[in-house]
C-alpha cells in the first residue's frame, strides 16, 4: 500500500487518542517512517523536530543506540515472565539503581505498565493502608485544582480537568479540590494565601482524608502551570500532621524533566507514595513504578490468613524488555551527567524563549522549569482576554508549525517546549524560529 492508501485506511478504521476524529477528514495524520534523535521523518523523509518528546516520553531522543541495543539484547534472553512468585535479574538490578535516585525513604517498588495504572495502584494502596491502620474514617481523596492524573476511572476522579471527566461524573467518586498558587499573574503573595487556605482545608477535612495526590510543581495537562516548592513542602507537612498520605504523581516530572531527578527534590520532601512512568524507558516500552516507604509497605505485611496483602496485578508488571530500557536510561543519565548538561541548555533556552516568544503581541508571560518552557496565547495580552474557543488558535498554530517541520502539542491556547534532555542549541533555535513564525502567522501579528 502506498502512503495515501495507508492514511486513508487509518482515518477510516483507527481511533486516535485525545482527538475529534472528524478533524482527521481534513487534517489527516502524518505517516512517520522513522525517527532519530530529536527528529521524526515522514514518508517523504521530511524531518519534523519533536519539541514535545512525543508526549514527553523520549527523554534522550528517538532511537538512541544504547537503549536500542539494550532492548535488542534483552529480547533474545527473556521477553516476559509472570511476576507473581517469579523475578529476574534485570528488575533486581534496576530497583537497586532506582533506590539510589528516588527521594530518601522510598524503599519498596511495585511495577505496572502505564501512568494511569500506577495512579490507580497508588489510590488503592493509600485506601487499603488507612483501612488496615484502623483509620476507617479516612475514605476521601483530595487533589489540586487544575490537576490531571490520567484517564482511567480512578485517575479521572482524582483529577480536576472537566474536559476529560465531565461526561463520566456519575461514575466517579467525589474528590475534594485544593487551590494552587498562581504566581505568574497574582504575585508571590498568592503563595502565602494558598498555604493559609491549605491549612484551613486540612483543619476542615483532614480527619476524613485518606490521601492528597499532587503533580509536584508542574501541572501539565492543566495548562503547564508551575507552582513553587514552598507550597509543595507546606502540603507535605500538612499531610504528615493530619495522617494523610501524600501521593506524588511524578509521571510527567520524573527523571530530570524539572531540572532535578524528581520534582519532589526541589522541595526536599519524600512523599508516602510516588508514581513514575513516561520517560522511565526513554519512550521505548510502556512501564510504570509505584514507590512507597517502609511505613506504608509494613501495613500490608502479615500472615496470609490476616488478608492484608495488596491483591492487585498487571500482566506486564516488570516486563524484562521495559526494565532493560529503563536500566539503560538511568545508566546514561548518570554516566553522561545529562542533568548537568541539560541545566546549562535550560538557562540559555529560558532567555531565548522569553526574548523571542514572550515579546510577541499575543503571548502572555512565559514560564519555565528545567528544560520545559510554556506560554499562553491571548487575544489581548494587556487584559489577558482569551481568544474565542471557536478559533482554535493553538490547534491552528500546531498545524502551521507542522508545515514548517516542528511538532508542537498545544494544550488549548497554551504552547510549550518539552524536548529531550540532550537536545542541541541549534535544534532549539530552529524550534524557536518556527514557533515564532507560526504564532505570528496565525495570530496576524
């Protein structure tokens, strides 16, 4: 089949994620034949700079030789084994490596196969922990306003993005929502107000709260909102004070995305439960991990007849192929001092992003953390008047940028860069140039 036939078949029969398939009738998907480094290549071998790391997974770029070699070698040795009462050397080695980099005190690791699954697992662990600790009154969950934790039923329930959950409300448990500081438009004093509000929130609900789940520092799908470490630290202290478990959803922020190995490191906290996925295998294989402390784990440890075990399983838990890729990723990050190099690139990018894009007529204030940079588009930046949603400005900029060879993935009218940690300044300069042109073209600047 030629490229057109393949795409026609796709549009007729394949249901793509997070898409209105009607759009595909006039804007069909691009057929990608290969990838290397920061670039995807279509059927005509046209390069497309992947500035969003293909949904944030490709931490070290596409088709990294060392990760590919690790995957290939493992596939000839052991491709899968049931993880109930069996284990393998790869996962033992990886767990040792992971213990060296996660926040101090996270000592037990339960493996799953995607981010939403890890969140579901974390919620069940938290609930069962409270029940088995004699806290039968602690049955409620809380999340932050503007949060996103995945799209399975439990994960939707502890998120606050109505775009994803509105129609499913009758199926979802009710979750409490906590205010998040907006330091970019309200000033630093907003942080103190939100901490005061958080204390009042815990005074009111703390005795009935099972757990608080947060995206540490960066709220991705909620518009790339960034809040300060002081707020995260205050939440951690409140959770400890009221016997509420803190679940850190580091699915999007882990493995150097925020400039440190984990976003929790910025606030120097150790959550009770931490979820990891996305960049964990460098984009090669689906895999996730739920990390817990001794305190949490010990509540499940008892004789079989007591019925305290965590009866939860995933067929592909600790899949040897995924673990082999994850080992390679951690090896490269540490051996090649990737985070230190990325920090230098990030400092340069922050200045260039603000200078080139922040000054545009329709761009509100820019923000950054690590190599992640984001901006919001407005019809009138002086009053922060948004564009009418029918204009789909972010989507139009996405289409225009694709024409010029740049993959952006807007969140509404929010644009962001979330590139591989080893991307070059030359590639980033190219991305800035295309993004600037696309914004001007669509917004009429």
